[in-house]
């Protein structure tokens, strides 16, 4: 379980990212975080793996105080929490399978990671992960020859290779066209349901949040203004989250 207790985040320049957040997320939930740009969506999910350390309060993952972790213990936590980015973060000049195999770098001797020598079992696992997201046929294609949606699937396969219990996704479909975005969201939903994996997505497209997530968290100016089932999000809730601002994704 992920638990925020009176969590706040103030950046060095004085910008307030989060204000007194109290939030519990159970294992296996599919949660979408929505709100205007700068509302605190990215700060919320990046606090979970300490990419953005909190300023006040307590944030725990499976009972472990994230703020107390440094070095090896923090790296161990991050192995359990997969992270997907808008920009894919792939080495585009190499193949899909080699990108997935980088998930195993922390688990192999330095010389193996340096030379790219991975075990047969690791290669099989990488191929299985590519198959899970429907691009096994692209395993030996260079990533710069793949579409944006295929590249995001490679990034998702790389995360699955870590065998995480939680996946955090920071605007994972923002750079994709509507059809491809739905295909990638289908992958997230399948992983959530089939593997009972917690998925937390910061997403700009409200219609996708409502279609795929079981639970929606609405953030405005660093504060949670809505937390509930996606089916109960109506225009009044959206007005509360977006403050009447025109939302072009609706």
C-alpha cells in the first residue's frame, strides 16, 4: 500500500508542489491523476519513488518510510516501482530487446552490463515482456525505426522486466495520437487486471482517465479536490478540478 500522511512539497525556488496530502492507494488499483498543468500531478507520483523528495509529512510504500531511504535501500525500492515517462527514455540506436535487457543491469556483474552479456534466462524474460505488450515481432528492430506507440510499449516491457509491484506513469500517452494512446492504455489496463499490479497514471486526457481508471484523483494547486470512482466524475467535479478553465482534451 502507498500512504501519504500530511505530505507537502516545496521546491527550492519556493514553488509549492503539494499541500498537506492525505491519500492511501491499495495494491491492484488503477488510479488516474488529473488536473491542470502545474497542479502537482507529476510531483505526486514522483514523490512515491523519491524522485521528488517531500518536504513535510510521511510517505510510506508497503510500510517503508520513503524519506528515510538513501543509496542502496532507495535503489531497492525503485526496483519495485516501475516508472514510465512521456519521452520513452530509450536508447533509440539499439534494438527493442537490448533496451528491455537494461532492466537487468542492477542484477548482473559490472563487466556483463558493460559488454551487454546477459543470461539466456534474462533474454527469455525480455522476450516474454515484449510479447506481453504485443510487440514481440519488433524485438530485434532498432527503436528509432519504431512508431511512438511501439517505443512506449518497449518502455513498458522494460518496466515489466523489473517485476515491479507498482507502475508509475508520467503522461505516458501525451506524445501519441488518439488511436495509439488508447492502444497503450489498453496495455496498462491489461497489466493491471492480469497481474494485479498497481498502476498510477498522471494523464492530461480526461476522457482516457475516465474510461480506463477505476479511481480518479483530481489535483488543483497542489491539493486533492476530488478522490473517488471514475464513474462519479461529472461536469461539476471537472469544474472543481479545472476551475472552469477550458479543457481541450474533453
